[in-house]
C-alpha cells in the first residue's frame, strides 16, 4: 500500500527525519513508538502533506503513485487519513456541516454524485453508532470546548465517515483516560479490515493493549532503529527508552 | 476661504427655502466639510475624494425595479434620489407616517449638508407589527434622504434599509434618526452593496429612553467609499444599545465605520461586535467610541473588532476609544487583526477539502457571528448569500 524509502524531512532547516524506511501492506497494523522529539509526529504530518515540513530526500509511494507530489486534500481523497494529536477547534463550523463538505469533496474527486441530505444523515447515524458519539456533539462547533476525549472520539468518527485505506493515528491516546481510550480503540478496531491499514503513532505502550499491532517500529533521532512484533512494545514498556538510546549511541 | 468651499458652491442652488435648511447651510459654510487634517476623517478624506469623483450634474435615471424589493409582507417605502415616492411605496395598515418639512438636526458637517438639501422628512410615527423596508434608488449626483422613526412606549419596530445605486459617480448623504421611547424596541439593519464608483455618507442616530433597546446591524460589501456614522445615545436608565457590523471588502472598496455609544444614565448596557475581512486593495476603518458619563454608574459596555486580512495590499485602521467619567462601571474592548489560521486550513484539507473551500468555510464561520441579531430570514439569507458570493 505504502512504501517509504529513505525519507528525510526538515522544518526551518532543522533536520527531523533522517532516512525512514517503512513498508505497510493492506490489512496490517503498524505501531511507531519512540521517545519525545524522535520525529513520530513529523512523520505523520509529512505523510498527510503538511507544508511546514520540507521533504529533503527519499520517496513515498502510495499505491504506486508518488505521494509527495499530492496536496493534502488529494491524499485524503485517495484514502489517507490523519487523526490529529491536537484536533483544531473551529468556531462556527459544525462537525455535521464539515463532514458533509468533506464527504462530498471526496465523492466529487472520485466522480461520484454528492450525497443528498437523507443519505448523508443515514451514513452519519450508522457511523455515530459505530464510534459511540452523541448527536449533540456533532451539531456543535467543531471541537470547540470539547474535552480531550471528545476531540479524539470526533477524530475517529471522521475516520469512520471517510473510510480511509490508510489511517495514521497521531498520539491518539494522549490526554485520554482509560475509558475514553477503550472507546477510541474499539472504534479503530471496528474499522479495521483486510483492505485497509493502520499506523499508530504513540509514546506509550498502553494503547497497544487495545489496538494490537502486527509490527512495532522504534523511531529515535529521526530513524527507525528497531523493528519487531508486538513483543517489542512490551519490552519497551518494561525497560523504557534508555536502552534504545544507549544502543543507538553505540552504533 | 475654506478649502472645500468650491464643492459646496455646486450645491448652493439646491438649498431648500426653509429656515432650518438655510440656517444649516449658513453653519456649514462657516465650518466647511471635513478637510485633510480633520481627526474624525483621518483615514477617509471624503471631501477631496467627492470633489474629484462625483458628477454633480448627473441626469436622474429611472432605476426603480420592483423585483429589487424584498418579497416579505411589510411596509415598503421607496425613495428616489432622496425623496419619498408614495406611488412606488407599498404600505401596510399598521404603519402611520407623515411627511414634514425638515427641521434642525445635528451640527456635524454631513448632517448639516443633509438638513440643507433634504427637501422634507419621512416621519414614521409609531411602532409596527410587520417589518418596514426603506429603499433608496439613487441616480443623481447627490441624494439626501431624511428619515425619522418614532417608536412609542412599549412599541417595537424592525426596519431594513437598503441603498440601490445604478448610476455611476453618485453620492448619497443620508440621515436617519430613531427616537426609542421608554420600553420601546428598534432593530435597524442595513445592507450596503454598491457599485465601485458609488459613494455614501450615512448617519444613523438613536436616542434611547428608559428600558429602551436599540439594535443596529450593518453589512458592507462593496463601495467606492462609504462612511457610516452610528451614534447611540443611551439617555435613560436600563437602556441597551447593540451594534453588529461586518465589512467584507475586495477591489478598492473603502468602508469607514465610525460608531459612538454614549451612556448618560445608570444601569445601561452596550455591546458592539464588528468584523472585517479585507482582500485585494480594500480599506477598512473601525473607530468605536464609548462614553460613560459621570451619572452613568453600573454601566456595562463591551466592544470588539476582529479582522482578517487576506491580501498584503489591504489596509485596516482600527481604533477603540473609551472615555469614562463614572467610577463603578464594567467596560472592555479588544481588537485583533491577522491572517487565516494555516493549521486550521491544513486540518480541513486533510479531510479532502480543497484550500479555497477550506478558506471560505473559515471566513464564512468568522463572518456569520455578526448575523446573530438579524431576525428576518429573507435578509439573513441575502447577507449569507452575499458572503458566499464574495468568498467562493
């Protein structure tokens, strides 16, 4: 699905990603872990197309197409979804209206007709149930005054609506209590299929108790320093990140 | 000789033959129109601009088109070139009005000019159940509509005013005065979307007595130059004055919103929210004055002006001005100006929404807040439509 080769990126001349290699196939769940400042969120942002980051080297192929050539909206229209670590508050735009615009822009890009009000509401109801989100939240201004948990749940709701092929969850567990975490993870698990893939970016192992990864990668100083299966995450949980740092220092 | 006297001379033959007009003209020729150094017109040097751009001897055109009236049940008053045309107007039985000879008004230059030139005054003498619409179809060099609205105790009025200029290089100098009696309510909404060679100076005055409420909503879209003078005198106790404004400008439009709210007695409340979106080479001016007189204890007065600049060639001047003589009051003001939030645009784009649509969504949401007090759906829809037309 996506093939990342030697990806390098900087922000304001500061190198953050120093050569990332990663291959994700349909049906897989990958976890990207690492200490603060290792470049996890940068990787997520670069894949979504944030223009503040400059890609200085490497390539990303997504279904055989050069992903780095596409605008953020084109990436979304082609099935990439980024769940934000800090979802943006947008006063005056309700989630419902926002989603209606988004869905119809995506449909338009695929040459499909816009959803009418009836079918849109039907879709909304179905997805609301899936991620256990309340109608009243969706008619309010997007994320404005939402609690941390509500914001993250709204991200997963948007993901359910847009049915991405590749979902990237950036620190989706940050700021969540255990109940909210379970609900969010439950939503992600329900959306999983053999045709889509999930990349979970996280500092802590606890989210991975609920979203079980097929592969775990450890990012440190802009490079993937280790890859393994879910046991690698447990190992990290036990030992912390220090041994990774020490190991990296030896290389 | 004062600097603008040449221009004033071109009006001389239009002065009314009644004592108030003659007196106003005399005062005006003494003080003159605002000149380049007038503080109140610092960012809007209106007199030289008018002198250069207005064709004072324009032949009037018949510009009335019934389709331009709102299709809402209510009283529709049609002014043509500043004069009420009763044949074109359609009124409901619940409205009472008279036409009077113009009388003394305010003593600022453009009010004096209006008093000098307005042939007479439409006086609406009571509140109404159905809304009132006032249209100005102007095609002459200068039009001077003069209107007074008297809302009696316990009555209310919803009034929408709209100016339709179809000839180029016209100037409208309007004056409307609301007298809001005890326990009365008035809401005045203006939609300003003129041509890029049309000029206007529009004065709105409200005198509000005990427990009276006055609302003004001003939506400005296109104009060569428009100056809005809004003056609310909260003369009584427990009065309220509300001012909402939106200026969404492009091309070389220039809008100057000059508002004054004067708290004279205890326990009154004023609230002001103006928002500006400036694109291309447009200019927006906001000057909000709040006076709290010595007797006006327990006044609450709030003001905010937020602006988004979309172009580096757009210009904004914003100036809050608070003068407080009472010591037990709550007043706040704030103004912001900036660009659209790039991170918010990115967020919308990651959901498949292209940049143009994302920007329009954010601006639409920003602008919409100023429409909260517009209660007539037709007018609200019209303004929302104009916002979309400008943004998309």
